């Protein structure tokens, strides 16, 4: 339930499964064989029953937890190795010089950090020094598309067990850990535990009774109503079924339906229970009062999105099924065209035009939905696009083709991208993206024979007239499309896989018992050691009064005000860090009560996460605690240098907790110097890729020199001085020194530049703060390009002030 509030299972339910295993497991006269048969039957039955109530993203997680629990019971996994696999290395780490030409410095830093941590495990002793000997084998694994199946360098291939091989894989190719985990599960408990059962309402129905409800757990864009209606018809219950969508004023009607159905043996479908939270206690009471005395054909069916308000007792004693829309481009198109018969495909006075444009809209629908799997590089916010949006587009297309002699492309694109789908889009960068995407699929070129939707040439609008022809074309499409069909670079696949790995490990870590740290240390000893380390790294409070005298408020120098405001913000964080670390050390020793707040902080420290209480006061960051504390030290050093040596000649923009204030202060300096209204000023940008920021000797005459920005989705080419495609496996690249130049009444060029959204952190999404600024978005950075803006927009190219890890020197506890 800590993973999802709908994942609730009772001991009674568990005992029933075990009883079924005793009844149905293959018999044997040999006790050991009989016991093994029961265990095997029960384990797989448990897997099937739990899996049907889990969302797709959690099914591998459950299989992995099930596998490791079994292995822990057999003492087949070392606790220290398990802890390392989940949480990563601990200790002081200084990254050595990159000896490899096939991986960039950022990538090598992460690999070396893992090798350093592995060196603390008996099986990998000395790995932090010996890894250079295995360059050939490491490069092969690093470059392989099947890295999880590649043999490790000897002697590790022969000496390591399957779990230890996972640790090695995580070090060199974290994006392949999910595939490695599936292979690990297959080898340990069987391949069938990596093949979740397909949803079968009939099978779930068999496990229900008149007093056991059936619950459809919904996800965005899913609707089980049509499948339910079909099943009701199969069971000849259509005429004895009543359905109601819960919401305001519907509670009494629902109760009346239930009472009536209990008497005559009907079915009741209560839809969208999450919309009627106030009625949930009444639902719990109704379910608890169901007994064998009511009509045996009675069934209560419920649908609900995940909500913490759903009655726990009802969840624990019900049959749950998760309902999700089809995932993947091919599955999405297949479902769409499976529901479009020949009559609908020809329902126009101009069927050829209608069919082509309809396919364009259907492909657009599949693209905008499937981009969500790429996370922030796909969409800043995960929108709930669904089939209703497509249905409205289809109806509008039919109307406009009937009423206009010429195809109104502009109107169709506007309604599709900005109204039907765009009505859900709240982020202005996403809004610009969806307007860009639709242009590819709704345009006159759709009717040209050689027009393709992507460079691969696989995707296009086929010349079909019947449903069967469309389905045949759709079946020819790859099941796992390359990112290029979405306009994304192939590295987006790696970013997505790494995020899945990170989510899996963090989730497993979050459900671990808090009893032992491994390696002979108790959890309390480990926490005390970490707290003392963090204390030693916590900066001193800035004397803002003395600094304000040295850097007083001046009309001609807004940077003094910016400096003071930044120090006040960092002081708030440092004060909380100092006080909470003292308190947690006292609580560990029993000198203070371990409050809920301190317990949460201790758990997060133990899991290498930044405590929430610090995040609330500090700068926005996605770094793990080990990297975060070093990053904080770097930020403080930046401001100490400023205080001691004077206003910097070049500014590390990543060091500001509120960079918008710094950028506004720079504009203010220019406005006051040249006596121009500040609201007339905007920035022009000069990329200075011919000089390193350390070589700057004088402060900019106007504006400011800035460094510390990173690119995702593309790279800066210092030879051609324009934005260029990323290199394979190079996920993030540095931007050179940039001169921010204030200009009055500046007009943004209409071509030759791409306005890259610049964010503080990789999550991209943010909220409006009380200042009117986004908590994440900083500004649009103009970068010279050769290709059209649309290419870089669809590729999700953006700049960032901070990544998830340290770049040159990585230090952890």
C-alpha cells in the first residue's frame, strides 16, 4: 500500500490462496515432493492473483520482490550486496582521470563511482583499480544492445552468481537493469514469472461471490465499460445489470440499486468511486453487511482511480483488476482501427480524403499518448489524453469535409491541437509542442506517395479503404518503435530505461525493513555515522549583516542585493540542517524522542535521499543526498569567493537558488546605466565557444558572462557553432560560456534559432510561485540552428542548471 493505495491484501485472502494450493497442487506420496508441489503451486497462484491487480509498471517489481524474498529465505543473497545494489556506494570518492575514449567524462564518473563501491564488496575486491584491465570487455558491454546477456570479464563471469552479475550490469549499463532483472527472475524461479496473465474478466468472476465485490482499478485513459457490457451479455445478465456513475447526489440512487439487485440477483456497476469520497464509509458498511443470505447471482462491480480514501477492508476482501489503455504506438493504432468498421471508414462523401486525414489524426493520437513513456523529454506534464479527444476530432473532420470544398487544414489543426487535445495541456512549452506535432500528420503532403512520418520510412498514411487493410499495415509496424518516430533522439530510450531502473530500485528500497544496514553495523550506527558526516559538511551561517555593509544596496549595482537575498535563502537551509542533525543524533542515542518528522528524516538519510525538511527550505534539486551535500558545498564556495574577492567576472548560474533574481538584477543594472525602462529589455545570447570561463579576466561591459548550463536532447557543436544531434549514449552535454546581452525593444529572430526552454532541474515541470515565477522554468535560451525549430521542439531539447549527479569530483558518505 506504500506503493499504491489500492494494493491491499488481507491475511484471510492469503490463507484462502494457500488452502487452494493444498487442494489443487499435484499429489505425491513423498512428503518432500508434495511440499515442493504445494509451494510451487501456491507461489505461481499468488503471482497470478496479485499481478492482475497491479499496474503494468509494478508487475516486474512484484516478480523481483517475490524472487528475492524466496532467495533471502534460502540465504542465497548477501545483505551487504543487496543494500549496495539498491542504494549505491557509500564513502569518500574522488574520480580518477578517464582512461577510456569510448565514454565521455560524465558517463565515466558514474561508472567509476559504481566500481569504487563494488570494491568494498568481497566478490569485487580491488575493482576500483583493476577495471582498466578489462577495457575491451567493458567497451563490448557498453556498446552492446543486449548488454544484459553479454558475458562479464573473467574471473567475474565464472565466479559471480546471477545477483552479483546484476550489480556489475548496473555499474556499466544501468539502462539495461530492468532487462537484467527479468533474466534474473527467469533463471531463479522461472520465465513464467515474467509473463503476467492477460486480464480475463471471466477468471476474476470465478473468484467472486455475492459478498465479494469486483473492483476495476483504473488508470488514465482507461474505461472498462465496453468489456463489462460484453461480459454481462455473455453471462446473459445484460437485462439484470444497472450502472451508475458516482458523484454529487448519486449516493442514494446507488444504494437503492444495490438493495434491488440483492433481492432479484442482479449486477450493479458503480463507476468512478473516487469521485464520491464522502460516500466511501457507507460503501464499506454496505460491503461488510453482504452475506450468503442474499441472492447468489448478485454481484457488485466497482471502478475507481487509485485513492487513499477507498475503504481498506473492501479492497482487502475483493477481487481486483487493473485496467490500462494499450501501451505502445502499434497497440494504440490497432485498438483504434479495431473499433472502426468499414461503414465508419467510408462515412463521408469524399472517402479517400477522409480516410487519409483520419489516419493522420489516429497516428497523432497514438504519438501524443505514447510520448508519455519518455517522461519529461516527452511531455513536461503527463496529460490524460483519451479516446474521447480522438472521437471529437473524427466527428469534426467529417463535418468540415462535408461543408467545405477545400480542406480547411488550418482549422483542423487548430481544433485538434489547441482545443480537443490542447484543452488538457497546461504547460506553455507542451502547448507549443503539440501544435508542432500535429503539423506532421495533418497537412496536404499526406496525399503524396513518398510522404513519410519519420526518417525510417516505415510510418506513413497507407492507401487503404477497408478496416482489414489498415489492420494488416498496422501489424507490419515494429512492436517497439524507435524514438525517431516521435522526433526524439535514440538517447531518449536510454534516459527512459535509466529512469525505470531508478524507479524500480527506489521503490524496492522504500519497502525494505529498517532493521539492519549490513556489514556488521546496526542501522543506528550507520545513521549516526552519516549524520556526523553531514554535520562536518554543513556550512556555517553567513553573517548577512557584515556582508551587507561590505556589499551595500547601490543604485548602480543590483548584484549586491542579489547576493544578500541568496545568502538569506541559504541561511534558512543551513539553520534547519544544523538543528535537525543535532536532534537526530540525540534521538539515535535516546536523548530525544524520535518524532515522526525525525523518523522520516532518518529513513531518507538511510536511503541516500535528501530529507523533505531540507528540500522545503533549500534549492530545487533531484540529486541523491551524497551528491547533494557536495553540490551544496560548491554553491557555498561560489558565494564565499564572491564575498572575499568581489563580484565575479563570470557567474556560475547553477549556484543560484533563485536564478531569475540574478537575471533580473543584470537587466536592472543595464537599465539604470543606460536610463532605459527595464520592461523594454530582453536578452540576446552570444555563445562563446572559443574561450573557457576560467580565461575571462574582465567582467562584461553590459550584461553578464554565464556558465554551468547543460543540454539534453542535443549538443553544442563548437566546430560549426550551431546546435547538433547528440552523440550516442551521451545523454547530457555542457553548454559553452554564454554572454547574456540586454537589448532594448529586441525582436526575436523568426529563423536560424531555437528557443531552448531552460530549467533548474531535469523534471522540467514546475508550479507558479508567489513571485509569479515558475519553480523550475528559468528562461528561453536562443541557440543557433541550421534545421527548422520543429526538429528540436519534437526532440525535447532543453537546457538545465543542474543534473542528477556531480560532474567532476563525486563524493558520497
